[in-house]
C-alpha cells in the first residue's frame, strides 16, 4: 500500500509540474500574453523592453532586447522559453537550442496568426480553457471590426516608424494587417522587410491619403508638400497609442482605436 501511495504521489507531482512550468519570456509582447491569460505566477524571468507591468516589478531580468544574459537565464532553471525570434541574437538562439530547453517561438504576420499564437501559448502553459475563451472573444471582436470598417476602395496609408532616416513597415508586418482590418492599405505593403527604409520621393510617388506617425514632430515636414493627398485632406495623424507595437491580445483594441481615428478623418460609407 505504501508503494502504491508513493507512486500516486509521484504521479500527482508530475502532473503539477506539467501544469505549472517555470516560464521565462524573451519578448515583452509574450510576457503580456501570459498576463492576459492570468498566468503571471508562472513567470520566473523576463527580457526587459520598455516599462514593466507593476505585477512584474520584482521579477528577475534576463537582459534586454538583443542582449540576453545567458548565465542569469540558466540560473532560473526554466521549463519553457517564450521567444520572439528578433529579440535574441542568432548565436544565442542556437545555444538555447543545443541546451534542449523547451521553446515556443512565434512572430505573427497578421492578427489571425496572433490570436492563434495566444491560444497555442495558453496550451503550452496549461491554460487551455482560458486560452480558448480569450481567443474566441478576440476573433469575434476582430470580425466585428472588419465588418464595420470595410471599404470598397481601401484608404492609402503611409505608416511612418521614424523620420530621420525615414522608415516604414513592410506588408508582412502585423500592423499592416491592422490597417487592412480598418479598411486601409499600407502603401508599402509590397515590401517584404519588416521595417524598410524608404525615401521621401517614394512616398510622394505613392501619394498616401493618410500619414500616421508616433508624434506631431515627425509629421511636420510633410506640410512642405502641399500637393500630397494626406496634406490636402488634413490627414497627418498621430497613432492613438503604443498598443499597435505590442502583438498581444490588447492589440485588437488598439486596432479598434486606429480604425476609429481613420474613420473620423475619412468616414466609411455606410
């Protein structure tokens, strides 16, 4: 009987270990997904990038974007790493692979893939039920936005990441899909690079109806081109918030705010 009880205890301990992995997140967006799934207690370390949520203020850091502290990470004895490919240099990604630590890697190119990723992370960390319910609500909200803001002719938008030098986003970047949800089109969606450098002349040639940037200062120089459709239509707009830069569940509501901004300046025919 004692042997049976001991075996039963080992099985229970194994189930608990499987249900509650020690997770290190190597991407702020994936850290946010874990919190959205009410699983913050599973995080034992994070890669820093920007301001931390208060709930994680005391959590150990394993470095910053592009500067992973491998020794610190290994000391945390993680069972699972959540990885955004660009957040860790290739050599260190290879090193992690050789160490045999279980890794979930994801870089969604559109919002549907993002929601699938959230559901997959939920499954990996033992939050299947929460993940399915959360994903279902996000898909419903996303479809509602597509239905509401669909346009016969998409609004031509230049999304300015930086001004000196001039950077934008390519068509495979998830923000480009957020624009599509809003009935708009990234005028550089034919470029494959995530963040290509472009010229002022190429922007003028594509003549966007809207220019989006992070603040007013980055928009100011476009007023020197009064024939540009975005200038004529007074559609030099500041992106509503930083939520579009974080591909986690909150990005769906950030997309909704973007859609509302575009619709206010260029209403959808209803």
